[in-house]
């Protein structure tokens, strides 16, 4: 499904978009409820992402991946996430 192979230099959302969807960057941004400018800053490494729970859920739904897969791609084990 990937339009191109992603590299380790890509930010994880861009990698997920390319590997799991056929959406353009703009389509993906809108469906995830993100700002285009903010997303592009994240991809370029100019700022750190702070996704809301709703945005994380949107990414997982759009990419058809589990929360576990999402956090694994970020290098985070769900077991390490503290419960509130």
C-alpha cells in the first residue's frame, strides 16, 4: 500500500501515512484533525508533536492500526504508560 519506502529519518506520522494509507499529506492532516503548518513543522523536526487522545485515535482509525502498534512505532511500550 505504500507509495514509497519510508526511511528512519521520517517522522512517525509521515511514515504511517505512507505505509498504511493512500492519502495525500493534506487528506491525512484533515482526517486526523491536525493543522497543516503544525504537521509540517513536526515532519521537518522544527517542533515536537503533542497529539491529543482524539488525534491519536484518528490516526489509528485512518491507518487501521491498533493503539499498541501506534505506540510501538513511537518506541513506547503500552506497559510503560502510567494509568491515571
